[in-house]
C-alpha cells in the first residue's frame, strides 16, 4: 500500500511518514528486507527516494550504483547526508555529492574526515568550498563552523594549491574575521610580500585623489569586491618584510615600501596607502639591537613624507587595545601613557624625532583620558 505509491506524494507530512516507515523496517529487518522489496516498475525517482530514507552508508551506495546506474542522481540529490553513519569510503560520497550539486553536504563530510585525523584531499576540499559559493542548496544547510574548520586545514597543509586557496579565502573573507579562530593567512601574506597585490587592494577600496572614476557607477560585483578588500585590509596583521618562518627582513620591507610609494603615487592613492601601511607596522617585531621597534621600520615612519603613515600607526595603537573595563581611577590609562612616553624617548634617542613626537601625542591622549575618567567618577561620587 505504501510502496511505491507514497513515494510520489508532495505532502511533506506523508513524505515523512513514508521515510520513517522505510527507516523503521530497515532497523527491524535489515538489508534482507531491503533486498526483498521488488522495485519492478518503479520509476527512478521512486527508487531514489526509497534509498534516500536508508542509512547513509556504503551498503546503500552499492545498491544505488547497481539499481539506479546512470540515474543515481535521484539518490544523491535527495539523500539525507549523515557522515557519522559512515565507517569508510566517505571520499566516494564526497565525489558524488559534488558531482550532483551538493557541496554543503560534501563539506560536512570533509569536516568529519578532518576531525578523525585522516588524510585530507586538498583538491576535493577546495572544490567543495568553491562550489558552495554559488550552490542553490537551502542556506540553512550551510554549516559555517565546518567551513572554517576545512579552510584552516587547507591553510595548514603544504599540499594545498595556493591559487585555489586564494580563491577560497577571498570568497569566505566574512567568516575569516579572527573572532572565529580563523584568518585569511594566504591573503595576508600576499599583501605583505606582493606590493602589486597590496596596491590593487587599495585601489579596490579607495578612490584616487586625482578625481579618477568619481562619476563611475559601481556594479554590484565591484561593490562586493570593494567590501571584501576593505575586510582584508582591516584584518591584516602581517607587516611587509615578514618572511614565513624566517623572521623579519629590513631589506624586503624597504623594497616593498618603495614599490608601493611609486605605484600609489602614480595612481593617486599615496596618502591612503601610507595610512594603511602605518596601521600594520604596529605588528612589526623589535629590532635585534634591543629597540622596541625594528629600525628599518622606525626610519620609514620617521621620514618627512610619512605623516600619514605615522597617523595610521598611532590610530592602530589605540585600536589594538580592544575592548576593556574602565577603571574609575584611570590607572590603566596612566600606565599606557607612561609606556608610550618611554617608547617615544627610546626612539628619540635612536634619532627618530618625528616618530617620537607622534608617540608623545598618544601618551598625552591617554593622560587626558585618565583625567576625564577621574572627573566623571568624581561627579558620580558627588
């Protein structure tokens, strides 16, 4: 009475009853019952729905392959994917899910492989993540946590194709915000090592100060690219000159900075580029001589044409403090003022007077904050 007639119904309630009936019979009678069901005269759609109600395991897939053959999309397009029902050959399921337009489900399976400590197929993972960008699957099936975990695994693997990882990080930048425990590592390193890429990102975010493209209307795609580029710059914490695993290179930093100055001066993005560079220079390592900041970086910040860079540097010093509890005594602000006043003295003794003056401005600002906090507390007490 139920099979196969009820497999054709569009009523969701009856569809659930049918699926529960098949599942219940399977758990009571096993594969013997499944193999006893005569599917003669069934349509491919009916057969696919029948198998979709069975456990997501290799035993189901073998029967699907034999019975449905080239019409196996009727199963893979509807299967209730539960990767934790599978003991082996999950890679086969991932390939099938990708083949039949279900990258969200494929990502869930890939995440399970990763958490079991098994070898990750990098090409499979990047294919799934890229396909998910334009997938028509319901959005509620998308598991952002699993996506982040797979991206982190790809970032940690030396076998991942850099070009594919570039596409993945760019597409999922909104998820790689640091708060999730993941960041755009490859893109950040590209900014720090490829001056042309940094200049391109700057041009995506900021208009030229020479009036170029002021009347141009941006397309939705261009707006999306600009938004992503802005996110990337805000998350950027790897300063130019940093070598992966090899510390900081002053020579690389100087060469990178000169290339950026030349390119951005020509395009009309000189000031905004220097301001952005100033922000990331907060994260430079100390100098081997013992100075709290690398001397190549200090010299660049101290240059006559580096006012915008110094301003960006000071802004990031304030922002890097992050959220904090307000002490009514103002002591944390006093401590920060003393810290930056001492740093100013250190760089001034090293010959970087302009940078020292900017740091004293930061110290003075924290002193004023301390005075304001104390005054506000006095009013509360009164």
